[in-house]
């Protein structure tokens, strides 16, 4: 046990506690819903979280640097619509080129955000609240009320979301979910082991110190926004593939789902702590709730109230579990950790109102 | 440049912008300069303006309340539902205000007592309170409120002003005094600029935050009731999505998203800028979509241009010395 | 004898006169400068763009020198945006506003204020439920008829054995969607439809993504579902894609109201064998004609008034049987689309 305490910090078990919560939710739903433990349920949840997860990975990087990107929903809609229009008029386009265009378009929109935040010194909320409106507005104005429809798209794109990349028995691992998994794994490894990527954490947990030791804060913040934009562009392509019919409304409100996933996933909104795996688990948690509540047979009108409550409980129990773990880990370390993740722990030590 | 200087220059910028917009609108549209239009211009967004006042306090206090629009909807739905169930209107209004206070207490509990981030708690509130409003009204629209209630929302009450506009001005003065002239207001700034330091110096941070969130939800509930009175009918989607417009106005008002900075005069000027800009564009037959991104662009530029200006003058001064 | 003949002729003329006077030919009043606003629920989707096209066609025919203003709110701000546009149009003193109402009775105060300034308020596509503040409603089709057609199509697709079906609507607050669903429920009381079992109503908020997942959720929750009925053009096409992706099109069919150009593929592959719609171009055209005549004082919004609307022929203002109060002009008819006619209509 002591050995474990030395090797692992409570924050690293955070993902584990979320995983336990997800499993608890699945067991709960499974005992009330017929045929819940099925590959279909798995596919539903997997498909529904794939797109959110890809964006949430980008959002995590941004949030780690003490910023936030509220424009992701508009970037997703923008790329889905324009890449969709492009593919609809050039059906012969090379699929790889199409994906590359989507990523580049998203990255370009991310560059705008990043430049204004990093070098313009404008708070990220202000910038991305503005670009949320601007990107969507340009999309609506340029679209001429046209809709991208499935029948104008080439067959490979329509089939893409149904492609089964790793058949394990009768369990499908579909292409879009696999793509999301690959991205999560790649970014998890990158942010854990690459010294360059550790800078996201360094800057977020203590900007003053980061500046003192000469980290290129501006470039790192800029890079976080560009990556977030690029991943949102990729998510836009995934949205196009999955839903086929893309209106100028595509992706509206996605930013709130993504922020919810990141927050439930234990990424500190004040920067510096959290992982992309956590963000994915946050997305899975919310996706599981959304997909399962309806099948529980409760009325459509009750869904949001229950969902809001459960998100709150997920965040709260995560915080409580973390707190308990810290106490378990001992008082000396607690103080050290409290400094690092200022919000949760320090608020709790406050005198009750 | 001192903090005071920055604030003053911010308000000066907003004021200049406002004068420019009003001048432009007056030349651009023959319908702009009339008492009726000025009343409309306020009236059309009066509920958002009211909520912006408390949102400013919350953000200056270093937190954020994303649930305000859902609380507005919840209060309106509680009022309509209880009225529809046969309860007299005044009691229904009290019930709606009560629902607002409950929502605020709920936010305050998780944020101030348990210590969860306000972004997470109020995001859950945004989804959850809207959900409760939906449970109450489902797919119904409830109207047929007493005439006196609709009159409050729709008719001029004090001179050409409606009750809601009058309430806005009263609340503006009230919150300006609270924020800039009371001990509590000073605590809000202290907590917003450095909660840790405030706590070490004996400020009851939790209590200040709790007061902010309960106040925010209460005022949102009041705004929701006024919105219902203006429209004369209530549905489950009342005020959906208003939170972003409210936050936009507060940030344009020079309030720092990181807390501790900003004042109500700036927010008031920003509201006037947005309202006049929207009104002018509306009278010039520019659609809501275009209006949105003009205001989005303005929000960014309002911070970006002064920053770049300061950068440039700094460089220039650097060269001189 | 001649006197008698003349008298008879005079009588005949007299008898014919009122009809001439009532069936006002729009052409007689063309060329007047009438400022008009066409206000859709929101901008960015095809049906409203088509209605705009139709209205422009009518404006050209009527030689209205004042250009038509096509102003709409954003989807996320539809209610407040519509009220804002009506209020601003009132300030500008336009002559008429044509509203596809997305705000239920919440638009009433703004519409009444417009009327008080002498502005004609005509609704099209979606009326003001209480009909307060509205001069007349240009109805695409009879709302109770929509209910019957929806019930018929459901029965048709479910087969004579009937079965379970569900409704995929727009938002819970869409007044015309709710009116159509209510009309369908009334129609279902007919013993003819006794074997149809409406199990659920879900909402896709007129968003492709939400509608898609809602359709999936329905087939998960009701494994023996036969038909999804979606009276919204966004919902039906997203639902059809969901069924196709689930490879369920031989078991579950989708139907409702959709645009032929968007539904072509699904009608041909059997996911949506039949669906219905009216012409939004014609609806915009008729709404413009009606409103122009009202604003030019060539037509009164009262029961029994007749007028001729260009290429679409003669119409009469009647009481609206689907609302407690209110007047309407009934356009009609429905077109039921299937694999035989969808291709021609999609062009």
C-alpha cells in the first residue's frame, strides 16, 4: 500500500473512479432495461461519444493551459458543411484529401483563435465567444439555405460510419469510434511522455513559474488552440460521415456537451491538471446516461432534469472520491496537492458559509 | 497604466462607440430617433439587461453562472404552472421567485459549500433547471394571465417606460451602490481577485459566493417573470440560450472573466452599445445572424485594439527612453 | 319584349356584379408601392427559401416597386428574434408583415402593436394559435387533413395488420407540429385505424443530429416498431438515414412531411416509401398575393371575401375550423410522393 502511495498520486486514480462510476451506471441501467447488455448498446454509446471525444481531446489541451474554446461547435459545423459541399460537388475527391481539408480548415479557424488569445492577449472566453458567433454567422450567410444531403455524397463516405475495423466476435468496433480511440491514446501518450507536451501542464498549473523558467507560453497556448481547431475539423468530417444530412445548424450547442465532458472527466477548469483519457471517460459517462435514460422508459420531458442532476452528482462524487483519496494519502502530501489543484481542495477547507 | 486608468479608458471607449453608433443610426434611419423606438430598444432585451447586472457581480466575484437563462425559464414555467393549477397570480409569482431562490441555493451549496467549480455546477444547472421547466409544461403553452399582469409587461407605466425598464434602472442603481459603495461590494472584488488571500485575511469567501449565486438566480427568476408578462404566454423554451448574450454584454462592459475587475458603469454602457447597435441594424433590415457576428467581432476587437494600442505605445516609449 | 329582355339582362348583370366585385382581380391593383416583410421561422433551411422564391415571383407579377424584405431570426433565438423583427417593422411603418409563426401566442403583443399602427399581419405556414393580432392565416393545407393523411400513410406502411408507431416531431413548442399531432390523434379514433398503436412522441428539435439519435433510440426502445412518423422536413430525412444505417428499412419505415429533393434516395431504396408535402413556393406566392391585396385595401380580411391570386386561381377567406377563432385561406392540396413521382418532383 505504501509502495502504491509513493508511485501513484490521487489525481491519477481519478480516471479509475470515473470508470467505476460508469460501470455502476451500466449495472444500474442493465438491471432495469431488457437486452441492455448487447453489442447494440455498446455501438450506440460508442458512436454517440466518438465525435464529442475527438473535440474533447482538443478542448482538454486548451483547458490545461487555463483557457477555453467555446467556438468548437461552430468549427465543427463550419467544416462539416463546407467539406460536405465540396465532396457533394466533387464526388471523385480522394478520401484522404477530404479529411486533410477538413483538418486544415478546422486548424485555420483555430489559428485565428490562437493568434488573438496568445499574441492579442485577449481572454479566451472573449475570443471564442466572439468566434462562436462569427464562424456560425459566416456559415449561415454563405450557405444560401442549402442543405448537404446524403444522396449527393459518395458511397464510401456514407458507408464509413458502418465500417467495422476490428470485429471481435460479434462486437463491432466501428471506424469512427476507433479513430476517436486512436486519437485519445496518441494524445495520452504524447502528453504523458513528450517533454514538449508536458508544457501544457506546466503553463496551466503555474504560468508565472513557467514564464520564469523561460517556457514559450504564447506558442504553447497558440498550439493548443490550433490542435483544438484541427481536431474539431476532423470531428466536423466525422459528423458529415455519420449524419450525412448537414444543415447550417450542424454542431450547434456542441461546445456545451464538450465542456460538460471535460468537466465531468475531471479536467480542472483552472488549468494544469486532467488528462485526455479523463475527458473521454467524461464523454462516455454523459453518452451512457443520454443513451440509456430514454430506454429506461422515463418520459422525454424528464430527460434533461435527470441528466443535469446526474452530471452534478458525477462531478460531486468525483470530487469527494478525490478528497478521500487525498486524506488516505496522508496530510503532508495533501497540502502540496492542495496548492496544485487550487479550486477543489481549497474550497473545501474553507469555513462553511 | 494603473487599473483605474484602464477602467476609465474602457468606459471612455464604450462611450465613444455608443455616441458613434447613435450618430450613425440617426443618420441611417429616420425611425431611430423617437421615444417609441428608444423604449422598444430597451424593452426588446430588457430581461437580458436585468440579468447582466447580477452576472457582472458574479463574474467580478471570480465565478460564472451559466444557469441564468434556465432559471428564467424555470421561474416562468413555475409561475404559469401554478397559475394554471388555480393558484391566484400573486401567489404564483411568489412561487416562481421561490423557485429561483431554490435554484440559487442549490448552485450556492455545490459551489460555496462543497467547493465544485461554478462552471461545472451551473452547466449542470443549465441542463437541469431547463429540464424541470420542461417537466412542468411539457409541450403546452400557458397564457391567459390576468390583465394587470400582461399590462405590467406590455404597457407604459411611468411616463413612456414599462415596469421592466423601470425595474432595470432601480436595480442598476441598487447594484451599483452594493458593488461600489458597500462593504459587501468590496468583498466581491477581494474574493474575485484572490480568493485564497481573502480567505487568509478572514473573509468568509463561501458566504460571499453563496450570496452572489442566490442573488443571481433570484434576479434571473424576476427577469423570467417579466419576460412572461411581456410575451403574455409561457412555454418550456422560454429564454433558451440567453446566457451567452448576457455574458457577452458583461464582458464587453470591461468586466474581467478572471474576476476582480470591472464595474457597473462599463456594463451599462456596453448594454447601451449592444442595444443601439442591434436596433440600428434591425431598422436597416440586417438579419439577426449578421447582427450576432457583428457583436461577436465587436467583443473581440474591444479588447484586442486597446491591447495592441498599448503594445505599440509601449514600444514607442521604449524607443524614446 | 325588348324591355323585358333588357330588364333580364340588367338583372343578370346585377346578379353577376357582386361576384365581380368580390372576386377582386389582383391585376387591377398592381404597381402599388407596398412595403412588405416576409418573416420565416428562421433562416438557413430550404423550405423557407422556397417560400421566399414564391413571394418574389408574386412581387414581380404585381409589379410592387418596393422590394420585399426577407428577414429572419437565427434558429437559437427564434422567438425573441421574431418579436424583434415585428417590432422593428412596426417602427419602420411597413404596410404588411407575413409571419411563419414560431412563437406561439408569445408573438401576440408585438403583432397587436403592429395592427394598431395599421399594419396587416398575415400568417402563413404556422398561425398564431389564439389568432389574436392576426388578420388572416394562409394555410398550406387543412390541419385536420394533415392528421388524416399522416394516419393513412402510417396504416399504409404498417400494413393491414397495423402495429406500433411513433412520432418524431420538431420541438415540443412548435405550435403547428403540435396541432398536426393532435389532428392525427383525433383521426386515429376512427375504427379504420384501430390496429395502429401510437407508442411514443419524441423531439429532434429540427436538428439533424438530434433527430437521427432520436430515431435510433426509438427502434432500440420498441423492437417491434413498424413506422416512424415525422411531420418535419429535417426530422424525416435524418430519421431515414438512421434507419438505413441500422439496416432496418425492411422492418421499420419512416414517413411524414419531407422535401422530395432531400428524400429521393430514401424513397427509392424503400426506407421512406411514401411521404407528403405541399409546395412552399406556392405558399410563399399565395401569401404574398393575399397580403398585397389586403395592404392595398383591395381585399378585406373577412369571411366570404374572394380574390384571384395570379396563376393559382381564386381563393375565398373562410373561418378557420381548426382554431377557435380566426380566418384562413386554404391553399392545398397535398402531394403524396412515392417512387413513381418523387424523381420528377426532386428536380
